[in-house]
């Protein structure tokens, strides 16, 4: 920023952050790190685990999605076991507090469990590509629960400020000066796979 500002003769005024501002910034960065970890974990589940391949990948294949398209959108799968992700994340050194604040996990008294268990996962990216939240689709038909479940509002995820697929579409939108809005996650992915990337 300083280099660009100097190049274009823009004065940059620096400000010392208060301890509260520093704490908030550190928390935000921690939430982004946890979300990025979750996206990698869910993607690994989808493409490299028996459960992910037989349930998640089968669902996507039945819908006609190719693996390259799924990888472009970092699609994933959350295991059916109610605490599989939360347990793995804490074992890998991620704090429960941040798992709960991102909405990936739910705290119930003295235990923690997964918000998205048994779902195919759609990471929601910022314009710069950071994972801010998730959408998850249940695959079992006999369960009385919401078909789609989204991350709750958090320090990093504000539903009203972000559109799914905007990160992947922004370059083409700029080039073509046109943007198509569609309703669902799979609608966005379908259009990209068909070559309509804006």
C-alpha cells in the first residue's frame, strides 16, 4: 500500500491500533484461518474418503458435475458423525472458541458438535478468495431438517454483503460487463461448468 500510495502521490496516514482493535483484528484473522482449514478438510473428505466418495461425490456426479468444476468451487463433504469435524479440528490445534464463533461447531454444555454433519459443503468466498462461511446441503431424504443450512452471521461472514460464486465470477463479470444472478449454489456451479462464468 505504501509503495502504491507513493507512486500515485497519495498520502497514507498511519494510525496506532488500540488493544481492542488489535484483539478484534487477531480474532478476525483466526476465524479466517479456521474457515480455510475447514474448506480444505471438507474438500479432502469429498475426494479422499470412502464416505465422501460414496455419498458426497456420488450426489455431485448424479447432478452432472465434473471434478474439475467441484475443485474450482472447493466443494466438500462433512462426515455424518456428529462431532467428526470438531474433533479433528481440535486435535489439529484449532481452538473450540473459534470453531464455535465461525459457526462450524455448536457448543452444548460441555461438548461440541458439528453444525454441518452429513452434508455436501459449499464454501462462500470473499472477493479476494478467503473462505468466510459455508452452505451445506443435506443428502438424506428421510430426515426432518432444513435441506440447506448456512453459516450463521459472524465477525467474518455477513450474509447480506456477499454473493456465492462472486469470487469465481468477478473477472468474467468485469470483462463482459454483465452479471447473471441465479438462486442456488448448484445453479452457479452449473453455469460455470457450461462456460457461463459471469
